[in-house]
C-alpha cells in the first residue's frame, strides 16, 4: 500500500502543485482544507493531471475535533506537509489575531495529533520572510533570523521555534523546514495554477491579469531602490520545482533515520531578478506587453533578497531548473485557461 501523506491547505497554490508531485511519486494523498482561500474545483485539476483524485476532507485544522475526525477517517497517515496558513503580509498587519490564531493554532493541533496517530514527520512551509532585510545576498540557512516585519512573517518564525521546541522535548517526530523564496508560475498543463481571490497582492498574478486585460495596468512599487534598475530584487522560483523539493524532503524524512530530527533548507534558484526584469521576461516569453507605471514604494517591502541554495542542492540533491521564460509561459497559459 502506498504511504499516506496529509497535505493541509492542499487545494491552495503550492499545496495543489505539491499534491500532484506527491501522487506522481507514488504517494497517496489526503487533503484537508477549509476552502477559505481556495476552490474545491482544484481537485478536478489535480485529477486531470494525475488520473487520480486525492482524498479530500473539508475542515479547519484550528478545530481539534475536526482534525481528530480527519485522522480517524484516514488511518495510516505517515507524513504531513503543512501549507494551511493565512499568507498575505499586508493583511496580517491589520488582522494580527486572525494570523496568530490560524497559523499557530493549525500547527499546534497538528503537532499534538502526530504522536497520537503515528505520524512520523512534518514538512513545514516556511518562508524567506524569516530573514527580514538581509545584510548580504545570497542568503544561506546560517543567516541571522531578523525581527519579523509583519505578523505573517512572525507566525513563520514562531512556528519554526514551536517545531524546534516540540522535537527538543523528545516528541517522537521529525521535521524539515522549507524556507521558500518567491514561488511563481503554474503547472505546464494549465490545469492548476495560482488563483488569488480578489485583487492579487503578489506580482505575477497581477502581471498575468494585466496582460489579460483584467487589470488596467501594473504598478511597480518603486524604482528608487539601491539596485541596478531601481526596482526590488527577488528570487523567483518555479512552483513545480518548489513542489518537487517537498517530495524529496518527505522521502528523506520517512525513509531514513540517519538525519537530524530537524533540518532547514532554503528553496530558491540562487538568482536575483528585479521586478522590471521579470516583466521583461514575461513579455519575451509570451509576446504580450504588460502596461505598467512606476508608483510609490510598498510599505514593508524588502529591497533585495535571493537564496544561496547550495545546501538544498547538495544535501537534498534538488535544484530549481525551470527557466524563467518557461515559468512565465506557464503562468500565461494558466491565466488564458481561466477565460474558458
Ligand atoms: C514581489 C515584488 C513588490 C505586486 C511574497 C509574500 C511572502 C512570500 C514570498 C510566502 C515586490 C513588487 C508586487 C505589484 C509590484 N510568500 N510588486 N507590484 O512581497 O516578495 O513576498 O512572496 O511565503 O510572504 O509576501 O512578493 O509578489 O508581493 O512582491 O511592484 O502589484 O514585486 O514591491 O518588490 P513578496 P510579491
């Protein structure tokens, strides 16, 4: 029987792409999602790609009774990948209690259930936001954790500390923390992709919606930064490459006890790209112009951050390999598919 993996937030953007990769690697997947920021139709996309529908349990992980019922109805879960969290930096500044209750409550409930239901390990969806504004780039896992610049970023930092403390306490579990840089793009089949509700906060969905004529023009938040073209620099990583790293991490955690019980990996390409460079990459990949204007800086934005992915490359044997033009072409194909 295939190993059963729980994917919390599995109908979300990174969760759905990771579910596809897990299933294609031979795992059985159970998704729990409260559908607060995703659509149940994502399951159709996953099935169209893999030929199999993952088990789905609609529920909120912050409710312990619901979570226990999910584990009871889906016995034999060996590993968890925890994506379920609120993730809008700006929103978290205005709704801190919602973010702490949701993101920390979910994690605490999962950690409490793991020994009870024989779950061996948890892969945690962390973020480069834990580093704040780095002193130097590229940034590796030994870089200092700086005070968070938002409640969202703080929930990621606190979550990492909670996992560390639970493992130090002797709980019979393991964990791998994956610190993402900027996940972008969509599955090449255009059956799943990023589905922001309302006005997109993130850059790439705003680019594709502008290119599709849904938005009038993109605002580039500042071109007066200390960077070659004045716009911010990020490490944009293809979501399919990111998803593959989760499968490798899960296999490492479940198949061997030779590693530390807690490991941390930065997941990025190692290349910094500016906002303006990304717009150019989209236009050259698709031949579609993106009307934009330069606007004021966005509060809380980091000037430049990109990863040193050496540890993930060497220890996990994983490398982000999708060319940015392919990623942009996939994002555009997904946006176009939404018209149907
Ligand atoms: C990228 C750049 C903006 C929109 C986000 C999440 C963070 C993490 C990584 C999960 C910035 C600029 C954006 C627009 C713009 N996610 N921009 N116009 O803020 O780097 O990080 O993804 O862990 O939690 O916040 O991503 O896509 O919002 O912005 O100029 O309309 O694009 O100023 O420089 P960010 P983003």
